[in-house]
């Protein structure tokens, strides 16, 4: 049985600008200066890792969680104001899977409230079996925990799961979960995604049809 697991940001929705802006607003509130490459280095990682280990804003776990929650509040405020758009081709691909009764779940480093906001704005309610979000795991990508739990939501064995990812850490996490990583070039070039283990890389999800998915499962 085939199952498909979606990363969220950069795969289903276009959220990079909103996330980057929310980090900038948070830094301004705190009086901090962000490194020029902070967003690229932190992409796909949990807020706790970014705040505590990358930006070194705090060593106190409670403070780190507080700052992470504030950052996501800012993101949702921006999303509510400006709207959260879909990545071109994602709706068509999701609808194709739904029409063919292919089970789908979400495995992401973002918060559930963020998922809910985008799902409501883009009328995607009821298409996914569920989502595994940042608050559902103890280890972030490239650890495979998030995808293994996402596979449980759709009751599909890891080896029969296709994972759709745009980040390097996500591709590595899918590979570590013994799933089949498929990359999308929204945030990383094709060569880089292939180098990290992607079995296929596309510019748009609607380039993929059922035959391609089943061939990926067949070839492992």
C-alpha cells in the first residue's frame, strides 16, 4: 500500500517570506541583530535549535520556548493579514492523490496552529489523515521521528511511504526513516537534493503522477 507524507513549508505552502519576516520582527522586539545567513542555516530546523544553538539568544529552556512561541505568534499574525499561498502545483497533486484514495499525512517542524491556519485559508480540511508537528516530537529533522510518526497516522509501512521535501534535513530524515525521499526545488537546487539522497527531484508536485509514485515504490 502506498502512502504519501508531506513536509509543509516550501512543499505545500509558500511561507518562507512570512517566516523570515517573523524572525526579523522578533529580533527587533528583543533588540538583537540577525546574521545575514540565519534563515538559510535555520531552514527546516526546530525553533528551539535555532534560538538556542544557532542564534544563542538564551540557554534557558523556558525562555527559548517562550521566544519560539512568540515567533510563531508573529508568523500567524502575518499569515492572517497577508494570507498564506500554496506552492504552485501542490493543490493539483493533493487533489489527485485524494481522488485516488492515496492516504496522506503531514510531517513538519512547524506548529500545529500554523498548519491549521493554512489549511483553513486554502480549503484543505479533510484531505490529510493528520499531521505530526513540532510539539509531537522530541527530536527534529534530520532525525526520522517525525516521518515515522506520520507513517503511523496513515498505517503504511515505512518502505511504502513517499516523503515530499524541500529541505536538506528533511531529505536526510526521510532517508533515515527508510522511506523514499522526493525533493522539490522551492528552496534548494536539484543537485543538492539528489546528493543528499532524493530518489527524484521536481520543480512542481503536479509533475508527479500515480505511475511515477508506484515506480518509485517498486524500485525502492
